[in-house]
C-alpha cells in the first residue's frame, strides 16, 4: 500500500515541464442555504425565510478581511433554489426578485466592490422542492417517474436566466450544482448539458464549473462501475470552451468531512481523477475540502494544497467554509464540536479560537499563492497573474 501510494503520487505529481498554476483561491461562503432544515422533515420549513434572520449570503466585513488582508480572490456563494425560484413559481426563469436582489448585492460586493471572483453555488444536491432534510429530501431534478419533480428543461431555463443576469460580469463563475448524488449519471449529464446549453444560448461566456455524481468526490471519481464519473462527465460539451470540473475532497475516514481526524491521503486518493482530467484535457477546482486543527489534518491540508499546486489540472480552490451564520458551529471536520468556522472573527464555543484562527491563518493562508488573477474574466485557461492590486 505504502509503496503504491508513493509511486502514484510521484508520477502524477511531477511531470517534467508541467507548469501548474492556481489562478483562483479562497473560501466557500455558506449561509444562503441556512434556515430551511427541519428535524421532522416538515416541507416548506424556512421558506422563503427572512433575509438577515434565517439566512444571509456574506458578511461584508468578513469578505473585506479575506480579500484585503488575506488576499484571496475567490468566494463561492451558496444559495437555495427554493428561495430563488419559490415553489409556487416552480424551478425556471421566474425568480423571486427580492431574493435575487439580496443575492446579487453579495455577488456584486465580492466582484465589483472588492475586485475578486465569485462562484454561484445552488446548494441543492440536484434536487428541488423540499430542502427540509437536505441533502436527501426533495425530488431529483429530471426524474420522469416523479410527477412532482422539476424537469431537466426547467433546470436549463433556470440557468439560462441566471446566466443572462450575470453575463456582463466575467468575474462570476457558474457552479452548476452542489454535490449531486444518488441519481443516474446519465440523468446528471443531461441536466448539466441542458444548463450549459441554456447558459451559452443566453449569450454568457462565463466560466462554468460542472460537478460529478456521488457528491462529486474526487476519491470516488473512477469508482461505481458503469455509473462512475470517469465514464460520464467528459461527455459534457461547451461550445464556448470555458468549462471546468468541480471536485470535493474531505480528508477523514469516510470522506464526509464529519470527523476530526484526517486519515485519507489526498495525493493517493486524487490520483484517479487527476489521470482522468489529464486524459480528457480538463481543468478542475476543488471547491470543498477542510480539516480540523490537529497535527494530522495540518499535514493533509498542506498535502492537498501542495498537490493542487503541483498538478497542472487544478486551477483553483475554495475551503469549506466561512459565512456569517455559523456562529460557534463548525462547517466540517470537528465531530460536531463547536470550534467555530473559517469566518474571520468567529469564535469556538467558550470563546476559544475558531477554525479561522487555528486552521485558516496558520495552515491554509500560507498556501494562498501570492500571484493570482485579479483582472479580466474568469477562464479555464486562467488569466494574467499579479499581486493583489
Ligand atoms: C420573496 O422573497 C421575499 C424576501 O425574502 C419574501 O418576503 C417573499 O415572501 C418572497 N416571495 C415568494 C413568492 O416566495
Ligand atoms: C424517481 O421517482 C421515483 C418515483 O417517485 C422513485 O421511485 C425513484 O427513486 C426516483 N429516482 C431518483 C433517482 O430519485
Ligand atoms: C482546536 O481548537 C479548539 C478550540 O479553540 C481547542 O479547544 C483545541 O484544543 C484545539 N485542538 C488542537 C489539537 O489544537
């Protein structure tokens, strides 16, 4: 095992002549999907929700610190489809304009006020109509055996409309969906392709980031037999040639991000997906990863960041997670202990340092490249690198 791990890491990691570059680096902003979860799985809980009370998108002070002091250039902003497209409208091109305006304010703050890049993140697991027990509740989009399910065409219409609204802002990237799972991979590809086609038909040339099935887990990319992402996701076609792959990768025993201990070596576990990316000449972002404030997690977080920096297939990352609504709760990696989040200024329960102080600043911050892209549209080919203006 050990020998196999080392040899695969070497052949994936250090191809002569490869000039690996991270163009985009930062943090996932998670709070827009808050306030809809129900312990009794009561449909409609928290919908539409009160902005600023049940959910929010960013804290401007947190984004200020992350951008100005920590010099990150990327924020991934989560939102709920059921708030953008209320159930009475259905999924599609008709939005709740009040909700959209709040969302747009956050995205404009990141991209226009701060000059950074933003990934739009519908945090819906390829489901729509019941977020009360996410990630498992709600009808799978495009399930033709479920008369209550939104259709593939509706998913396309939703993305066509959202894309049109951000088409004039090249700093906005379109993350098509957070963590699809437990659905046929053929349906996933149909849904994603419908979204890509509608986005391009709207005239938007923005960078699109497409996930895989099975929670878009990097370690699992080539697994699952005929359903494996490695058999499907490269079938996506983008007429604008501005498409990257979205990968999530946690470092604990079951890759869930639930546990304190980091035991899964990232270089070993990402070898399969990296080879697949290379075979199909694709680039990727890892938009969720994380670890606790332990010695093993420090080693493995450095490992995943070094791995991305060494492999040309990876062009960006966002760590999980900051956001104004975590309080002392932790977004991952703590066995439910309340150690706070990556939000600047957050605290652990009892007032101790948060994951921002114990993981972001001492570990992740050191791997934010000094040179990133700060001008021009986001591109799968990257852009001009420079220090933060
Ligand atoms: C739209 O969003 C606003 C603000 O959250 C909310 O007050 C309103 O009820 C929503 N409308 C629908 C139809 O959900
Ligand atoms: C599609 O809907 C049918 C009928 O409700 C259900 O049995 C099936 O599990 C659903 N498929 C998926 C992938 O959720
Ligand atoms: C992690 O941070 C928490 C909260 O500040 C602290 O209580 C704990 O001792 C830290 N753990 C390690 C291993 O440093």
